[in-house]
């Protein structure tokens, strides 16, 4: 069996089309399964599964956008993510108050009110969102604002201050029907607004958003006809909603995770085209050339700067040139990259880069580039504090979402067990699909939470110290004992050193790589070896090898990307985060990770760790 990698970042239009076709087939299967379930079993089960599928998608959208925003800076999708997070929780209220649910408060009015209020909020969100293609969003501020709006809406409904929308035995009120038409009108405005700004968005994302909004309009139209809470138009409306949420999810994932970030290059033929202070200096520190930005920082003209010593003008005066690390790099003809140093007298932090060059006339020279990073340094303290609060919030949100997911899985399993003899094979298969899907969503939430916490300086799990790899691997062996027994695996381990690192993160790293080897053994018992060799006085190289099905060479650069998933015997259970998580942990520990393999050949994952140096 050959291992194939889902494409990412290559032939992007074809890849997106393939993903949409695959996703469409899955959504059709899910829809048919839910419809069949609603006919053969109970409409409530269909409604709960349909709603919580959409709710789960919305929560995942928010988590993905929130964690990738520092890199993507996509204000449009950040605005949508903040809005859909609270839309998801309002949909939870709609689901729990649905007629027939144990938590229902009446015969259908409350749930209908939650529906119409939530869809109105969604329509306003979609019509406003295109403004944020050019306007900067403040994530925390907008997240809180949407939360206040959602809380106010819930108060109006539960406090009986919201107009009636459904009367048992009579059906929808005029207010409900007219509001649905008004929401459809707002959706048309959203399409128009998006069309006017279509040049600012990727054409593929533009098409996904248009189709999603169109499906939402179809959903609203379906909800203007029903008389019974269990009617056919009600069912059709929920199916349209499923597809709508899925398309927005595809748009967000494509933009924030699957598409490479654009890197802008600035070229120049003269120093003056460089916006940062840049100088050319001899090995002894004599300034040979400066740009305008350097003159502004020094508050001296070019004529005055030429011939002066760079340390005298551009480096902190608290240390002599012999003690200055920047001067030492220049004199020794060494590279210096992103070196940050404090200027106490100016209350500044500056970042320096030194690039040695060979000059025919002056011999060894260097280009020094510096930039003011004071604002970033000052922001780091606030950022760390905010990140800690956000991680705590994300953890709570993940736990809050996990509980209803577990309830869905548990009740589905209970239904399957209780009515097992009455169900045909197809219905049993549909139950298995829904339970497996919920379990995978739980795993995905857990993996995303772990991924977001790696490298956190204020996280207790990320604190560095001495780690005994021998004990760590023994603990992992115990944790994976069932997997190892089931596959008849043999694991051979060298005598491991003590390394400098986070025990929690290294536990995750080794676990992911060992599980990867266990799951890709093909039809033979896995044979895994963990070896070590010293590559320098301070570093060692760990190699984890297996006898599995191998990885084709053309795919080996892609497997460490987030959400890149390997199709194998266990493919349906994977989230595509494991190897990306492993790479992030290795980088956080100051190392690199590589893979050596080929089709039907052993696979060797190699990564570097820092040896623990005992203080004397």
C-alpha cells in the first residue's frame, strides 16, 4: 500500500476543486443520512445532529481564525470568525429549546425566536463583513461586542420581550414570515456588497461566500412555509444551513491554513531605498557609507558620519567596543541575525543584523541594518498577558464544546444499543458514521488546543528543564500499551541522554512520532527503533525509524504542514495536526526535523535536541 498525501499548496485551483468535490460528496452523504434518520427514527435526533454539526463547524472556524490571525492578518475572516462564534452558541440555545427536547420551554415559540434572531444577526454580520477587507479589526473588542449582542438577544427572548414567531396549531406568525423575507433582503445586500469588493478577495473564496449566502437565503425561504416543527420545509431549511456553514468553513480554512502567506519583496539599487538605518563599515568599525534613515537616527549628515566609528554613533555606550557584541561580529567578519539590544539612555530597543561582504578596495567589510523594536518589546508584556487569558478562554471554550459533543456521541451510542435489533444495516452504519465524526471532532479540538499552547512562555507545560528521555519513553510505552499489543509491535530503544526541554512537549513529540509509526506499518507488525547520536558538544540527534509503507519523496516536504493528512489504514481517524505539532515542538526546542523515506521503504524521522548541561 502506498502512502498518498492530500495536496496542499500545489496546483491550487485544481486542489480546491478536488476538496470541494470531496466535501460535497461527504455533505451529501451526511444529509442523506440525516434525512433517513429523521424518517426512520426521530426528527429530534436529526435536528440535534444537524444543528450540532453546524455549531461544531462554526466553533472550529473561530478557533482556526483566532490562532492564525497573528500571521494571516485577514481582518475580514477574523470579523466573520468572531461573529460566527456567538452565532454558534445562539444556535445551541435554539437546539436546546426545540419542541420535544427535554430542555424545551414551550411548544416551539422560543426555539423559533432564537432561530429568527440568530439568522438576523448572521445576515447583518455578512453585510458588514466586506468593510473589513480594508478596515482593521480589533479581535478582542469585537468578540466581546458580539457576545454582548448575543446575551441581549437571549435576554429579550427568554424575558418574553421578543415578538411571537410561532403559534402551536396555527403555525408561523406574520412577524416571523415578514422577518424571514427581510433577512433574505439583507442577504441580497450582503451579496451586492461582496460583489462590489470582489477585487479585494481571492476569486475562489468570493465564489464560496456567494454560494454560502445563497444557501442561507434558501434556508430562510424554506422556513417561511412550515406549520409543524417537524415539517418537510423545516428539514430542507436545516440541510441548506449545513451546506452554508460548510462553505464558509472551506473559505476560512483555505485562506488561513492551506494558502501560503504572500511575502512581499523590496528591492533597491541604493542604500536610500532601504527604509531602515543601514550602513557599510570596515572591520575596524569605520563607516564607509550610510543611507538617509541612518542619518536621521544619528541626527548627523552623511558627510559627518563618514569616517566615524559605528560604535560611537549607533551602538549602546554602556559597553566599550571590545565588549559590544555587534562590534565583535563586525571585527570577526561574522554574521549576526536579529540581535536585540537595549539602549537604556534612549529608552529604546533596537534589532541589529550584520552581513559580512568582501570589498576589493577595503577588504573585509559588513553591512549593518538596525531597526527600532521598542514598541514591539513593550507590547510583548501585554501580549503575553493577553495570550495567557486567550489560552484560558480557548481552553474553557474547547471544554464547553467537548461536553455537548460527548453528549451527542453518548446519546447516539445509546440509541444504537437500545434499538440495535430494530435497525437495518444501513441505519447502523449511519449511526457509526455520526459517532465516529463526533469523536474525530473532539480529537481535532484537543489537538488544536495543544498546538496553540506549544511555545507559550507563560505556560507551565512549556517550562524548560532537564528531561530524562529514558523515563519519558517508558511512560509513553505504558500509555500506548494497548496500541502496541494490538499491532504486535516491537520497539527498540537506545540508551537515551538527558536533554534540555519541556517534558510535556517532548512527551507529545515522541508520542506523535511513535503513533505515526504504529499506524503506518501496513499489513505487517511494526518494528520501531529509537536511536541517538551526538552531533556536537551541546546537541544530539534522535532518530525514530519504522518498517512501514514509506513516504514518496515528492511528498516529504508537505507532511509537516498543518492539516496535511496521510491516507493510510487509519486515515479516517486522523486530524492532520500530528506531524505539524511535532515540527512546532522541535522548533520550539531550537532544533530541526527531517524525514528520510521512499515508497515501501523504511521511514526515518530525525530531529535535534539540546543536551542538558549541568551547572557547575
